[in-house]
């Protein structure tokens, strides 16, 4: 015998009336920022100290453009020297040889401790230390004196220091050697981020240490190396202005300051320098973005998913799935 009971129909709940959280602090902050922005724009437009007409007319003249080219050349040469030497120093820091590790550590210690402005001025005055540089047998005169020969010289060639060590070369050396100390730490961190198991597997396959470094370690370490290297490149672009104290005339800040000094319009030229560095830095930021995206392929959740889909599509031999993977 079964007993049937009628359960009362449950009443439907009323729709939730969501009340947005009031945040008056946000609107106060927006109002304050709007007022400050309006005041700043008003200052740019109405303050005659900017002298916009003079600034725009002067900042694209041939001497200024020559300074831009000189700044970019300083940037490229200094970064090439810094990156190349930094890779060598990073490998030395990771070497099993204690002498190589010690030399690399002393190098990074010295060039990270001394300011770049001091290095630029120091390298610009190296002619005081060596009036002439010559290449040949070391300690030739001392060796000749041991055997009773007073005028013995075994030197192949030489040159006057002031003829070669110009202000531009001194600036490149100061900036590049200083940058190498920072790049050594960046590259070392990138190399150490790669799993050691991959190196051991490559050694088991019979690859040499150079092949492992070029083909396995460095390509994977680039994902870690690129972002701080981009920051260092932008910092180097700004630090090129330090060579104006060497002095180097073929440099952007030197040329802008020279125009301001000659025309007694220093402040507009300082603003022009800010605008030029903003424009050049923006171009470098775009390049850094695309480099990071290129070397980050296959990393992260979305990257691994795309690689997996590509593998599935390749195994299936389908063409329609390729378009889906690309999208």
C-alpha cells in the first residue's frame, strides 16, 4: 500500500536586485586628474618660455639630425660590444675554471661600481696615461737589458693614442665595457633558467659544449634575456648623452645644448631633447615587443595549446584545421 503526498509547489525566488558598489573616491580621483591635465595643457599652450615655434624650427636642422645619427651609432656600437662581451663573461662566470670565474667576477664588480659618466671622462683622458700604443714582444727593453742590449726593441707597429682614441671611440668603449658587466648577469640568469636535463641529454647525444650552447641553451634562454636586454638598450640610448662631457660633438644632446647656448634659448632645447628621446625610445619599445613575442612562442598556456594543435593537425594531415590554429 502506497501513500501519495502532494508536495506544495515551491515559490520562485525574486530576481536579485544588484546594486553597484559606490566608489566616490574614483570620481574624486578622476576629477583631480582632469583638472591637473587641463592645467598642464594650458601651461604648454600659454607659457611663452616653451617657444614652440623656435623649438620646432631648430630641432630638425642638419646639425641636430647629425646628432641623432651619432646617438644611434653610439647606441648600436655600444650594445654590440656590451652584448658580445657580456655573453663571453657569462660563460666565464659559469665555467668550472676558478681563474675564469674570478676574472669575470672582478670585471663585473669594477664596471658595475664605477658610474658611466666617470668612465666616459676617464676613457676620454687615456691619452695622458699612454701617449703611444705599440704592439710586439712584451717587456722587450727589459729583456734586452738582461742580455746587455740597451736599444733592443721587438715592436711590430704602433700609433699615437690621440689619433685613435677619439672622443667618439672613448665614448663607445666606456659605454660598451660598462654595459658588458650588466649583460653578463642577464645572460647568466638566462642560461641558468634552462633545465640542466636538456644539457645532459645533448651531451648523451655526443654534442659538444659549443653546439649545446648555440643550438639548445641560448635559443631557450632568449625568452628570459630579451626583456631586460630591451630595458638595457633603452637605458643605453639615454646614457649616450653622457658622452657630451668627453666631449663628443656628434651627439644629440650636445647639438641641442649648443643651439640653446648660442641662441640663449636653453629651456626650449631641453624640451626638444625630451621629445627626441621620447620618440626614439618609443621605436625601441615597439621593436622590443615584437622580439619578446617572437621568442615567447610555445611558452605559456596559449603557446603550448597552439603547438599541440599544430601537431594534431600535422598528424591528421588536414588543411582545414590549419586555419583554425592560425586564428
